[in-house]
C-alpha cells in the first residue's frame, strides 16, 4: 500500500454490511473484511463465530486522507450501525458483532473519543453508546469467500434483506461522499 494511504479498522456488526458501505466512499482505496481484537492468532470464521476467540468481525479500510478523513469515516461508522447494542446488530448476536473502533495512532484515538462524545451528545440514540475504543494490535484477513461479499452475491437473501436497506439509507445520507 503506498504511503499516501492511511488505515482505519472498525467493527460494526457483520463485516459484509460495513464492507459494502465503506467501499462506496470516494477516497477509500480498499476495504478488507477480517478479525481483530481477540486473543488467538489466525482465527477462522468458525472459531470467531464460536465466541471463544475474543475477535470481532471488522473491516480494515485503506483511505486517502486528502480525499476523505478519519473523521469522515467515523461519521459514517456511527450512522451505519446501532452503537448502543451490546454484542449484536439486528439478528447477528455475539461478541464478534460488537461495536468497536481499533485506533492505529494517538490522533485516531483522540478523534474517536471526541466523535463518540459528540455522538452521545447528539440525542440520536435513546440508550448509551457501548462502542469500545481500543488500540489496534493485529488484523487477520477473513477467508476469501467473505471478501467483496455483497458485490459478488447481491441476490443472496442476507444481502437483499439486510445489506440493501442499509445501503439505500446510507446513499440518501451521504450522496456527496460517494464515488
């Protein structure tokens, strides 16, 4: 990855959903689905789903900060999932679906904390935000069949029922930031 790109890592439920949204943003070079925040090396999807690894389903985003900033990415992050739902997003339940920001730098940490405070103060949610802000340690790329899932499987049931509505809502809100 050329040095002009920076990296952000977010957990916000199913990685298929968040990958599909972040891929649409101008300035985002690459979005990779994977696992972060756990205790074992090289986890598999099956082990992560067991809830015994401590890993969250995440996306790792390479972006050009001259086109889109980390703060812009955070704004999208808050609006594409329910940050008040502990260890679940919709029907997806378990610690692997937790809301998390894995910061790579102290600047990202400060921006994430400020953004979380602003999100809490916004009144957009009636319950407290439970998003964890945690130092990034390691990222494990998910199996190949998880990559570009929505693009490759747009007619799959989960894509039509869960991801399509999320994308439509997102497109209305962030039209100016789309590719």
